[in-house]
């Protein structure tokens, strides 16, 4: 796994040893960033960060601020180590559940242009987390939520305040994109 664009292009990212992590493949990451707006100056939230490769990609491509959230302290330590080694800056790492992080970020009145989430597959996190985001204002007015999930997960029903705007399939993976109604 590596960073595929920006100032840290080509830098390798290792998964923390002994962790059950399903990193976003380079090809899906490339598709994701081709479908998202240019990162320059944007605020990026990486929920269920795992290796942090997607958030680091956003940083490498010019995101102004990136927040990483993962409940594993081992994963967060690995993310921080990679960021320091790559010379990237303007970030925050939170060792907590996505649910708790959304509550905390909402309480701090933080707002993100891009929210990326890649929760554990087939455990019901996609709909639950989208509902929680839609009940807060952590997504900017013209912001986008990008979700990587399994093709086996049932489609999320249209939510009252956010709507599905695009959906792409990559083998057993899906990228779905949401925005405010």
C-alpha cells in the first residue's frame, strides 16, 4: 500500500502487525480521489481509519486539515508514525469509536468538506453512521460523504437530510457518495 498522489507520492504505508485490517486498495483509492473534488484547502475526516492511507492521501494532495478516527490505539500510533515520517502536517488523531468522535466533533462545531468512512464490512455501521452524520452539522454545506462498503450490505434507504448521489462497484467493494438534500 502506498500514497499515489501529491507531495508524498510513492511513500509506502504498512499495516500495523497483528491487526485485522482491510486496507483500501490503491486502485479503489485512485478511483475515489478521481471522483472527489480537488483536496487543496479542504477539511477531511477519515472515520474507521485503520491504516490511515485514505486520510494521508488527502493530506498529500493538499487537504488543509485531516482528522483520523479509529478505536484501535495501535492503528492510531501507526498513522501518527507514518505522518511524521512523511513530513505531513495539520492533522488530529482520535482513538475512539466513530460514534463518539462524531458526537465530540459536533460538540466542537467542527465541519468537514469530505467525510470518508470505511467501516468493518457487514456489521451495520454504514447506515448507523450515515444517520448519525445526518443528524449533525459536521458535513459542510457542499460537502460529500464517501463510503466504502461491501456489495453484500443492503442499500441504505434514502435518509431525510442526505441523499445518495453516486455509487460505483469495484469487485466486492462499493463506493457510495452522499450529500445534503
